C-alpha cells in the first residue's frame, strides 16, 4: 500500500477518484462546504502562485506531473515546495476531477480563505490618501474577478465588497481574477459598516450614478477617495443617497443607460489613476 | 382547432412544447442552426426593443401575457405590433422552453441576423473623424456583450470584431450586450481585411500592448482613430506589429500584467471620449 500515497518520490500517484482528499477538495465547489470549512479551491498556475505569494495558507496541493507543462506551473510548484507544502501526485483522471474551469495547468490547491474584515484592512495598513473601490451587491463571479484585476492594475489601495451576493473566494472569482483576489487588499462588509468605516477615516465618497450632474472626468478624484459602484440590476442602495456622497457619471452616448459593472469600475478606477498620476515608490 | 393558433385575440395560446415554431426557435440556440438559417433568438424586453428600433427584421415573436409584467416588456410588444409583427401567444411552459438565460420578461423574438460586412459600415456612413473600436479574436460572449455596451456608451462610431471566435449574434452576446449588438455599427472581418480597410481610410491605428512605451492617457486619441485590443490569451496577432500601428498601454501597477479584455476596452474607449470631448449634435 505504500505505493499509493501520492507523495512525490514515491512510485504511485493517487489514482482513485474516491480518495478522501480528492473528494474533500471536489466538495469545495459547493459554497456551503466552503463556508463550513473556511477553505476554497484554487486551479491554475498563476492563481496558485499569487495565493502563495500573498501568504495564503495552503492546505493541500494536487499535482499531475504529465500535465505540468508550462514554466509558470513549474515555478508555482517550486514556490509551494519552498513554502513547505508537500504536494500529492495524482493521475490525469484525478486531476480532471479536482480541476475547476476549462483550462487546467496541472495543479490545484486547497487554501484557507483569508480574513476579509474591515479590521484586517486596517491591520494591513493603508496609505494616508488611499484610493479605495467599493462595489455594492456584486453578484456575478466573472464581474467581481474582472473588477479585482482592474483594482490590481489601477493600483487601488483596497477594494470593499458591500453586501456581496457571491462569496469572494468562489473558485470562479479566483479564476476570473487570475488570483488577484489574493493580492488586492479585499474586504467584505455590510453597506452600513462600509459607510461608517469610510466616514470615520474621512474618505471622500464618490458614487457612480446615471443621474449625476458631473462627469467623473470633471470631478477631482485625488486625495483620500472611495469610488462606489452599485449593482447592475438595482443600482446603489438608498444608504448612498447622502449629502456627503458625491455623485458622478460616465458619458452614456448611445441607447443604453449603463455599462457592465466591471467596465464602469475599470473606467472609474483608471480615471482616478490618470488624475492622481503614477504612484511614487 | 381554431382555438390553438396562438394569435392574440384567439382563445387558446400555443401550449404544445412540440409546436414546430417553438422547436424551430429553440434550435437557434445552436450556432450551426443560426449559421444555416441566418436567424437568431432574442430574449428580453430591452433586447427586443433595441432590435426593433434598429430596424432588424423580426420573423416571429412569442408572448406569454401572464409573464409580461414590466412596462418595458409591454412597450416592446407595442413597438413590435406597430412594426407589423403578429405575435404568437404561448403558455408559461412554452415561454420557458424558448426563453434563453436566467431572466425572462415574457417575450422572445426570432430575428434575421444583420449584415456585418465592412461594406455595410460604409453604407451606414461614418463621420469624417470616426472613433472605431477593434477587438481581435474575442471569444467569450459575455466579454463581447460588455464591449458592445462600452462602445455604445462611449459613443464609438463603429466596432469591428477581427477574426471573432464567437458568432456576434450568439444569444448570449445579445443578452450580455442588452441589445446594443443591434444598435452599435458592428462589423466582422479578417484581421487582414480590417487593417486594409482602416489604412484605406487613413484611420490612425492605436493598439493596446502591455510592452508599449506610452500610456494611452499620454497619447493623442483625437481625430480619425481605431483603438485595437487583442485577445486575453494570445494578445494581438503579428499583423498589428507594423510601423503605422501606435502602441499604447494602460498602467499595470499590481501583480498582473493585463486587465480583462472588456475592462481594457472600456478604459481605452472612455479615455478617447474624454480627450475628444462630448460629440456635438
């Protein structure tokens, strides 16, 4: 039986689709199981590398050596091994069972879901004049993933999901974000807690609204600023209809009255970046 | 049998899931069937309204009166009737069968796929200094839909899908675009034909590339300009690596080296809109 442990260096990889570790990993596709265990599943070389680079606790790694064809996947594995993780070798059939999404790059990890409290943002430390993104009631994992990539690219200091309608570490968010869900400073909170937190820190609150008078590009987005976007189906909740919330809009020159929420977030984040200039090291 | 024709005003709606018109509509979810017939299926009130408003030929409409709850859906139906279309009344079960996607608003149409040749762009007429978007090898219907919404919002004069890897009137593109796929001047062509067309019209070609020296916000995007984006997986094909193609980049300040393609398109389209000012009527 020693040949079936699946540890590298031992002759036989895990070949059984009913192996308890494999089954436990597969069950993490289920949100309830992720909530119960505090674990999620990460598929893809870049995604795993970024989780490891961000110091996320890796619980299990499944590797299929014959599928590990890219340099990126091999360096992800090396980073894991350096971080003290002992991967399980698996057969292609077992990898296919644990892999999530279309493209598979030979390794899948089970990781501990990071803390997403507003307190943690504080502990991580924010610059004196932070640029913060807020997305309310975001629902589609693909949109949240794209928003995280834009937050990463535009150099946001934090992203807050207010009343999210998807769990932030849903495997589809992880994939769609290309792993930036682990590297962007990310919090989830109620809208009330988000507003209170921004106000306590005297962050200027700028909210995208189709009926705003001023264009975002005509509004000063420098200094300590939060850029807030509502959901596509319902817009922003009433809590944002407050005298200290500055409404801005994007030009809408065609027949539709709104952009895809991830597109609107990208435009706003990058408009703020343009106005603020590149960060100084 | 006269009670089963499904025409409004007659007592009985189409109730059979095997009704040949219903089956023909359902088959349009299949790309091959769309290619064979030149027809596609449009679900949703806004989507149908925008198709009708754009003068798209409507072949069939299925309406379930008890599901037609929104004002938007009722006005879409009125617009259809004004346009001379005679809708088929269907039962909720039949509507569920023809409806595409999660949300259903009580009506589904079968429409003729518009011509997407570059010649048609010409015939539709472009302003003397057009702003044109080009997306190469776009693959995901959700991304193409979001790009169409951004093209609509930013007031692009045309969008060209070069070597698209999805059919432009895929029902998922129609939904994700909220029907703007019918209202944006849209063409599909090979990369070679697209380049030749742009060059013949002396349109300045500006391509997003991660390795470009200059930021898009530092580059003049006024005048006659095409903004070109490559696919996420492969970037731009070699044809765009030409002396008359101006490379630009967006700031990438985090760990990732690219944005989601629809996010990048939105940022570029709106940066051009900002520089160009609002269009004069």
